[in-house]
C-alpha cells in the first residue's frame, strides 16, 4: 500500500481539461471526458508507478468486461482508470474514494462513473446497481492477484501465466495476502460468472497491455510491488 502523502489536490488545473462531447449515451450518465484528460488527471494525482499500473490494469479489464456485457468500453475503461485516483494522497476510509470523487465531479466525469467509483469500496455503503459498478468491484482486487501471480513466475510475464495458476494462487491464503479473495468471489457471482471465467477475462485484458504493465517478460524487468486497494 502507498503510505506516501504528496502535495494537496491541485484541483482546478485539470478541471475540464480536454473534456470532449460525444454522442450521448441515454441513461448512461452523460458525456465523457477524453481518455487523455483522464490520464492527465491520474498523472497529476498519482506518482507511484505501481499504482498507475494498477489503474491501467483495471482500465483494461473494464474495457474487456464492457465488450463482454455490451457496455461502452470507453466509459467502463475510464471508471477503471480513475477509481483509485485519490489512493496515494488519501489512503484512508475517511477520504478514499470521496476525495477522488470530488475531483472527478470537478473534472466533468458523469455520475455513473462517480457512482461506480464510490461503489467499488464496500464501506461507502453505495450499492452496486449497474453492470459497470459490478464489474469494477469484481476486477479491482483480481487484477492485483493476477499481477502478483505474474511476478512470482521466473519470467515475470503475464503472457505465460495461465488462468488455472491464478485460481490456484487464489486458494493459497498466504499468497498475496492483501488481496481480498471474498471480493473476487462475490464480484464474479454478481456478474453471473465463475471465478475462472472472470479471471480469464481479466488476464486476457492484462496480457493485452503486458508491456505497459512491465509484465511482458523482458529480461531484466524489475519486480514491482503489487498495489491493491479497497
Ligand atoms: Fe483499485
């Protein structure tokens, strides 16, 4: 976990930056900020390389889950990309994810994404109402487990990691003990998937961006500490 606290929220510098209007998504919460603007906001708030990679992993998993569920990959991906925006600065239940939500609203993120961010943490009491909410909850911890499972492989590669290995690691309580298994199980159940089915989707998504995650198996690739959060 990141304990470091850095500068206070910069607030307005990224406000509305690059907010693009798109064709409306009736009932889906309005227009989306551009992916570029979202990444700019992430880079403003998050300095930790491992936390940025966690956000990229969840983004990729969310895009894939959207494709599977008939959702909007851009919208679901943004929810994944920003869900832990405030974790580095405010890693407590008093602040996370509420500080991030404030920044997201200021930056013009629609309320369905804000809702998904709130609902990804059980303790907020925000119900998971949409498929996007449920997907974010389901893949958040799972991507951490998959990262940890890749890092203990000799080649540190996602590309040679198999679903069955991840599921086996999930059953080993001492492995990546900070990863909440119950969240993964409940999340899969809420999506109507088995844990291996959910794992297959998340793993495939992460394999698609293995280079960005530093888990493509290049020689000399340094191990990164896994970041997970609520
Ligand atoms: Fe997370």
